[in-house]
C-alpha cells in the first residue's frame, strides 16, 4: 500500500505495520466478511452498503496489493470476479475476532445489542481456519478447526484442509 505518512516514523512498530495494512475505512470489515468464504463484489457491497462502489473498489485493490486478499477473474460474459482471503489475510483473524469481541462488550455495556453478519459461533469456527502470522511467514499451515461444522458452512468448506497444531500463545496487556 502506498502510504502517505512519513516512512521513518514508527517504521519498526508492529502496531503501525498492522494499521498500515488494515487501517483503511472499510478494510477490516471486508476482511471480516471474507473470513472463511469467497464473495463477489456485489455480495461485499451488500454487506458493507455504506461503502460507495468507488471506495469499495479502492479498498479491495489495496488489500490485494498488500497480499491480504486474492482476486480471481473468470473469462465469462458477464465478467465474474471472486474475492477471498490469502493465508496472510487469514492470519489477521485473531485481530478481527478480538475487535468483534471488544466491540460486542462495549455495545452491551452501552445497552445495545450487537447485530452483525457473523455471530460468535461463526467467528469461532472461522478462527479455527485462520493461520498464525508467523506460520504464514514460514509457509507452514497452523489451522486447527472445530469438530462441529453444523453451524458454519465456511468451516465445512475448510474441513478438508485442516491440521491440528499447538495453539499460539496470547499476550494479555
């Protein structure tokens, strides 16, 4: 992604590196919705209706340039384009899941009921297909999926690619 910020500021900061990739206006939402599934442009637009087609296209292009999503174009009429997460994009799921849980708790504290296209059970099933960041960088799979696929078609699609590995330690601040 072509950053307009001063490249020397926070260049060695892991939080800054993460924000450079997912800090766009709708990037986190797009990554969230693509977790465990492949979607077309209009499906993504229906899931993020506040994004204009131009902004959605821009965000998808940046995510593709950064290696977080893959764009598959099929040579058919009318044109068909599918978007899905790459292994690097899947490795962001623990961050997105933490945002989901934190936001849900905040909303509940404010007396609001979270209403999202992904529920806790869907999020948990999708998290089992996400790879750890260091495993992606080493090109080694680290997905350990749930055993119940009844509530999550995305997990069922991923079932054939599962391998059990030790969990990644979580730092609590």
